[in-house]
C-alpha cells in the first residue's frame, strides 16, 4: 500500500514536472518564434504601417489671386445737344446785295441774302428752313435755303416792281421761320427803286 502511494506520488510528480516543463518550454518557444520570425514580424509591422491610412496633412489653402482692377476709363461726358430752337439766327445781305441794294422799276429783281447763326457772318450756315420776303405788301418768291451757305434768292417779277415808284426807298422784309434748333428771325433791308 505504501508502495502504491509512492508510485502514485512519483507519477504525479513526473506529470507535474512534464506539465511545468511543457509550460516553460512553450513560454520559451515564444521568444524563439519571435526571433525566428523577426523578419515576418517586421514585414507584418511594415505592411501594417503601409496599410495604415496616411494622416491627413493640411493642404495649402488656395488664396485667390487679386483680380486686376479695371482702370477707370476716361468718362466721356455726353455732348450737350441744343434744345429745339435754342440758337438765334441773323439775316444778312449777300455781298452782291450790299454793293448795290437797288431795284429797277418794271424789271425782275433778284436779291440775295444769307441766314446764319447770330454773330456769324456766313462761316456757319443754317442748313434749311422757310423764308418769306415782302416789299410792302408785295410778296416775292424765295428759293429754298442752300445748305452750307444758307443763301436765298428773293425774286420780284417785273409786274411787281412796275408798281413801285422810282426814287422811293421801300424796305424788303425777310422772315426766317426757324429750323431744328435754329430760332426764327427777321431781317429788314432798305432798297432804292431806280427807273
């Protein structure tokens, strides 16, 4: 009986030693696995590093380039337009009239005049418009204003001038009706009736 207990004790000791040795050897094998698999551990570590998501690095924020400031264009002020009939006009005798302001009784009379802006002597011309002319109550025929010179010719027929008295000095009245921005005007000229 005592022998069987001793043998059981021996068997238990052996088993315990085997178990302890097994645990110790398995604990010691772990460092060997690590040392023998160091390259695989490093590889797995590096692959783990490779597969790890890269940390987000802040990208430089795009700052908009300053847009070119447009240079201020020279402001062109609108050309003032003359309001309707804002320019005064004058009626002048043409040089041929001024040199000989006469009408021959019983003959056709042709008298020339110019309609121009006031203060001008023909350099600027009224482009168009209607002109009437009279000697007393006798109405003459007026040609249309010629653009560029604004000259008009006033004609009285021989029948009209036959009623005038020789030696008299009647007046010829011209009336410009106005045109566009040119104001109406009246010109009065004295003529001498000759026989």
